[in-house]
């Protein structure tokens, strides 16, 4: 379990998530000449929400360059470069587009180390973004991280804040295994205290983001922010939830989640994806298998309904979990014998979601 600096005394200064990503890449490119960045639109005027702005001017066209709209072929280039000893950061923009490179990622990148008996590594970082913004609908709002968790040989990380975004990206770049690095687009403008010096947020170390005794909330990526807001809403009713951020989904720190669930005896997992065969199902299954029936842990999971992501704002409001829906389900779990409670919808709004305007 890791801790998060909560102010200047803990080191660092306030930095936006997107700027923390850029700083992590810059520092690793300065440290290691084998690191390079490429992908669709990494050199355009918006620079992947700003995370790659200025990199080409700083490191040159040989280490920062755009690619054709050919995800499968370019992923093959990334894998070949990694096998040859370089450390590519391949930017795919949207998580949805990784579906065009699944053979390369699942059958080549993930399996090469095992097939060659450990003699060949694939130190590849694959960046992509998830999440709604202004109604992008079925093909541009998906979060498909559960697909990659099913494949041995791939690591998966979904940082929820700027501190972890920088530290986890540096750890991913230095890792000798392929890492799927997933960023929620609504997190880009959010701020956290980030040390200036390079540091790592290592795989397999979850964080207790807020302590509590009545219920364990596990949030995936942006859902950590939503769970923390739900915790504030629940506190108004006298309930105190513990919020856990797994950070890395593979490898997963199940011990931290299990210890909390044993104590609170209630576990609710909120994900940015469909619930069926998802991360919530895996976390709950792992906890219940290890705790055993005698632990008496009640479980629930929240995520997308079994339908395509809708584009209309009114449908988005019903489709995506939010602080109010998380708080409502949590309240039901702790107090099943009292009338249903619903927080004020206005209080449940998140400031950065109200302010966000797109275009991605």
C-alpha cells in the first residue's frame, strides 16, 4: 500500500494530470536516449490534450514523430523497436482504437518474453484515453481495460491523479514488460501535488485514499474521484466509507482491498466500464475466494449497463456511475432496512465535469 503527498510538505507542487504526464516523459527521455514517443497526432497543435506539446522541438523528429492511421502496423513497429532494445511510448489516443492492434498486443507483445524463455523483452508503453466528454457515443467512449487484464504478459495501469500519472508512467517506461497505460480524459485538468524529481509509483501497490469503517469503496481510474465525492455525501448521513485506488490493475494489490473489506464487511467496486466479466467482478471474486464465506462480506459492483455508450447528455447521466448513484448503493448496503436515500443531485456534481468542454 502506498501513500499520496497531501501538500507541499509531502514534496512537490500542484500540477495538472496532463502536465505530469509530459514531465514524466521528458525526464525519462532526458535520462535514457532509448526512449522515444510516436503515434497519431503526437506532433499536432494540440499534442494529445497537451501531454506531448513541445516534445518534438526538445528531442527532435527522430524521437518524437507522428504516424499514419494504421494502428496494427504501427504497433508492430513499436514491438519490433522494443525487442531491438529501444523503449517506445506508443500513443493510440483512444482506448477504442487498440482493438485494431489486438493481434500485435495479445499474440506478440504479451507472449514474446515467455516464448523466448526470458531471453527477449518488450519494454513498450501503450498510452490511450477513455471516458465520456461531450457525447462521443458508442465507438469513442469505451474503456476496454478488462480485455487486457485477461492476457498474461501485459501490465495495466490506470492512474487517478497527477502524482500517480507521473510516477506510474516513469515506472512503466522503465519496465521490461509491455504496459497498457490508460488515462481518463476528464482527469487531464485535475491537479495534485507532484514532486519535481523523477520517482516511480510501482506496480502492485494500491492506496487507501480515504479511511473509513462502514464500507469499502474501490474506484477504477476516474471513479476514485467519484467515490471520494460519494464518501462526502455519505458522511452527511453519518456513514464513513474507505476509498481504495488500485492504481495498477495488473499486477493487482488485492491484499489492501481484502484487509479493508474484512474490516468493513461491505465492498462496492465502481468501474468505468461494463460490469459483466469486468474488473469489479475480478476484484470481488478474488476477495471472496480469499476471505471465505465466514467473513460475511456483502458485495456490489457499479459500471456501465449492457448496452452501447450513448451520446445524448441525458442518457449519459443515466449510463455512467456518478457520486450520487455510488452513494445511494453504498447507503443501501449499510442500511438495507431503512427507506432509500438519495443525495441532492446538485451536491453530487463534480466541478471538473461541469467545466469540461471537449473537444476530445
